[in-house]
């Protein structure tokens, strides 16, 4: 599955300085924060300076459709195992694609950098960049080993927040001069506040993949407690994943099944966020959350566990959202109660969050910083003027 390089958006020709050819790689192109990052960066890079392509192990899903619509060429290299004989044939296929298009930068996300950056280095690509956007304890031991081995291959590793940058240096022992940091960006043409919100909070919600590290049973437990005093509240969980059945069973145990809505993963995320008054992310492991950033851009009042890059989003003094100690149900319940009963605080935090997302963390800002990183590191490697 691939698109032709003749797609309209990739045909832009600029007189003078040639564009930098960039190949961005990722495991898949369906739901998930990393997949969103890839699609957003690929579609928002300055086309007068860059010619972006995308490679995926599985080229299908929400983000694949977005890239097609934006005219970004996509090639599928169906790697299913990094240790099979078939991987050598696929590596040769990727090398031919790299040589054919003359990529100067290969920027790889998630586990794809183990494969793609290795092939790129062997193919003579001037600049290779890997991205580590989460803690390694969220993946299995074998994947951790592959990621640790692969992180030594690229010229640089990209983190999406200061917490992950420090983690890569202090715990994964990468040299500080090899670690770059650029915050994720949000598309504020899609994620923006509603014209008005109700005076009283009525909906608590979250948008995420239903995985264990999101710790959604804790949110259900806290919701059950506040619902006893505020029966008008509803809990909305938007997303799909392996934990759905367990969460439905937990809702039944807590006697909140009739007050909770499970919505499968959808492209209508902005509409759902604009319906939520309080957005809660109770993860026990989180880097720089796309879903929380998008909730902030939609003017939700955000409440997150005090892990990873969450404090960087809410602010050091919680001026844009509230935090609670990860795993502490009582503290989460108290913070929820505070936001439910203090309308002025809830509205103020939501307004500040939306302003911060639009002015400091838009996708345009993230794409420009990413492009500037490509130019700077490429100049350092090749002497090309940035």
C-alpha cells in the first residue's frame, strides 16, 4: 500500500534552494498519540522547505487517511518481526525507496527506529533521528531491549517533554548532546473551545486508548464517590482497547453503569471534548499527553496524575489545571470535588488552558520547531547552511 510521489501537495516546486527530503517512519497509522504526532508533523511541515514522505509497518487507519488527503506519499514496509529472515528483504525494499527519493533526513517514531534508522545509516542518509516519547516500562522486556539497542543508532533522539529528556539522559544513559526536546502540538483549527459551557459541571470524561497504564479503574472509583453527592454527573470514556470489558465489569461492581458512556475510538474527538467539563487523565505512566493537550485546547478543565510531562502542561503552580498523586484515589476524589463545586475555579482554569494551548503549543509551532531541528542537525552533519 503506497501513494505515488505525484500527489498534489508533494509536487510543490520552489525556485532556488532545493527542499529537504524527509522520511518519517512509524509502526502504524491508526489511533494513538504517536500516530497523531506523525500525521500532524508530516502534514504541517513547511512544503517550501521540506518534502515529507511517511513509511509505516501497517499503512491503514485514521492517520493513513489523513496523510492521503494531505497528499503526503506513504509506503508500507510490512515488518512483522525484527528477527525474521523476511526482515532482510524488507530492509532491501526500504533501502531502494530511500535511494530512489534521495532522503536527507530519516525521522523514526516508536519501535520503527530500530529498523528504519539502521537501514538509513547503511544507506548513507546524512541525518537519522529516533523519537522516544514514553517511558520504556510501558512495553514488554523484549521491546525494551530492542529500543535500548536501537537508541544508539540515530544521530539524535527526540523527546516530547523535559521529563522524557531527563529520563533518556539519567536512566537510559544517552549523551545530553544527542537528546533533542520538542513539545507536541495541537491543531487549534479542530480543537477549540465551544461558544459556551454550562454554569455547572455535568460531564467528566477522558479520551484515550484503553490500556492498563491509563489506570481508568481509578477514575471510575473516584467518579463513583463524587456521583453519590452529585447524581447529575455523567462519566464519558472515549476510546477502544483491551481494557474495555474489564472497565465495563468494574462499572457494574461500582453501580455506575447507568451513569457512564463508553464510546469507541472515533475521529470526532473535538466534539466529544467540547462536551466535557472536566477532563481526567489518571495514568500511572505518561509522557506528554496529546489527549490532555487537546482537552486543554477545547477549554476543558484538566486534572491529571503527577507523572511525566503532566506538570509541564498544567504549569508548575497548577495555573492551567490540577494534579493529584498517581494512584491516590482519595486525592483524585478531592480534586474532582473541588472542581465540581468551585465553578469560578473550573472556568478560570479552562480559559487559561485553552489560551496556553493556542499560543504556545499549536501544531504550527511544533512543526516549525521540528523543521528547524532538521535544518540545524543536517547543517551540523553536512555543512549545509541552515
